C-alpha cells in the first residue's frame, strides 16, 4: 500500500531529491510513521534513515532548502539534525548494532535498511515510508508492525530477551508506550521484561526519570505504574511506592492499601493539571506512611508524622534518581509535607487563624495544594465523597475571604529584623527572633492587622516586657 498522502510536507520531496542526487536509499522511519497510521497528532520531529551517510544527506538537504538551515553534526553517533518549519529532522545512516553487557551504548556498523529495522525497539517503531523516487510513499514493514498497530500490541522485532537485555531502557519504553497508546504488551515480551528487570541497573537515573515523566503525563498514569509494578521494575526504581502495597489486620483493624490509593490520587489529579511536578507530588504524597505505620488498641492503625518524613524522603529519592535538586525538589517536598493540612482543616471548624497559617506556609502554591488534596478524596461512599468536597469548597471560600482582607499570601513581616536592630540598637540576638515571631503570631491570630503601624505598636509593647527600649520611634 502507498502512503504518499502522509508525505505532503514539501520537505519530504526535497529529502527525496537530495537522496537521488547522492545515490542513497532513504526512508522516513519510526514515530512519524507510527503516529500517522494511528492518526495521532504530529509531534514536530521526523527520523530519516539513509542507506549510506546520514550526515552527507543532511548537508545536501540543507543546500536544497530555503535559507539553508544550519546542520548540527554528531560525528560520534553518525547523525545530523536540522530544523525546518519548526520541525526537527534527524538523519542517521542505516546501521546494525551489537552490545556489551555493562553498557546500553552499542557498537555500531554500517548496515542495510533491514539491519536498521532489526535494531528498533518495537515492531510499531520499525515501520518506514520510502522516500525513493521509484517507490515513493511505499510502506516497508518486515515485522507486520501495521498488524500490531491494528491489534494494539507492543512487540519486539527480534527476541525480546535480547532486545531488553541489550538496551534495558526499552523495558521502560514498552510500558510507556502501552500507557500512552492504550496498547497491550505481548505476553512473551512482558515476561521477558520481568526476567530482565535487574538490567535496569545500568540505566542512568536521568533516562529512567524521563520515561517516568512521560508515564506521569499520560491520561491515566496508573496503567503504566501497575505495569511497572507487575514487571518488578517499580520495586527497583521506586521502592518507596511498592512499600505501600500492603494491607495488615490487627485485632480486627485494617488499613487501606496506600499503593493503589496513591495511583487513584494520581489519576484523579490528571484532569486538573498538566504540571508533571504536581503529578509527582500526588505520586509521592503518602510515601512516608510505610515507615511510620504503627498499631495501638485505642487508635488502631496510625501514620503519625508521615507527611514530614515523606517530605524528607522526597529529597533522598530525587538524589538517588538524579532528579533536579532545585526549586522543583523544594516544590514537591513542600506539597508532600503539607498534603494533609487542608484535609485536616476541612474536617474542623474553619477558623481565620488556621487559614492564615495555611496561606503563609503554602504561599504561591496554595492552589496546587488544594488541587492535590481534592484529588486525595478516594472514598467510594457517595455521602462521604460529597461531604468532603463540600467542606473543601468552604475552605476555598474562606481562603478567598481571608486573603482579600488580610493579604497574607507570600507573607513578609511588616517589620524586618534589620529594622528591629536599628530601632532598639541591637546586635544579632535572640530578642530579634522573639519579636519577629511575636509579630507574626499576632497577625496570624488576628490580634493585629497585617500592616506596619499595627505591627510597630505591638512590637513596642512586647519589647518593654523583654526589657528593651527604642532609641527612636
């Protein structure tokens, strides 16, 4: 069957012309072909394979394109890339690969198109359209990948054990594609993932996290995480999560399975955010529960302090997986530490003081925190579900009222430590901290308004009790 309609962008004809001039066979391969056949949105990147030099082809294409776009050459990998009409086009020479046990980086040799398709991860990614003038647009499909597309199957072109052992990242990719496309991993292939799971140890944390991010950004991430769990990969990558997959009973008391609860929370939050770090916060919000779980006869099962410990565990997890140790870590850790605050608030009488404290501590992330906590409502009891959501509406309304009146979001004390030192002619000392904290508490408790004059008058009175006298007003 011919698919010239897929090649309507003029760049394909130009690539075809360049290939004809160089006398090399050329094909568009991989994701572009797969997504066209699946009628998925084009993601603005195209992979071109040449049976010859991909670098020479890229340079020739650049010569023929308007404005001669710059070609980035990666000699080590034998690849080149250029950008045309906001499309990234990567050129590579057809190659065959062999692997060494301790590395996923292959030993590369020049090869045929068939060699190049053999080395692809999955049959659905080995599909190619010809760009050669004699059979332009013809589908090249040596592994019946189009049938796997129709049947929604993830399958490796060659022996799955070899494919996954050679490049263990393919195990993560198989699960990611199954999650993204709503496909099923062929049974033999999935069994091979389980057998080769320990090979994931040679993959860098950055590569693993890249795949985890893509799974988290799918419509229903639980699909991918359940596959990761069933394969045994999740226990190697995120043992903090798999530790939650247990339910114990003591004296007739049980607790919910916090692993499946967590996945439900992640799915719940997805319709409300595309922020991968907020989704990470949902994924990690209960990781402190496994190490803090205790049982006593009066209270049953408890998880006291799990939020605080969970926030600390986030840092350890980020470090282990080489995730960004910057504001993203602080954000996720903060939301995990605060993940129960609005929930507790919604179960009590909502006081202005409690809302002020929540606003000050959450700052600009208050909306994300509320979104996380609403996703955390997973009860199947319709009466409780409605009650909890109604209570959150009350909390949200109270947040708006308190913020409009008291302006405490991103709170900064009306009087700085430096000013206190100047007013009382003090050097850095305990008294400064005492006064700053007293002012903050007075504002939070509603004793004084959040403005300079009220804070100044309060400070002078409190300073007298500490034996301090201002040198100026």
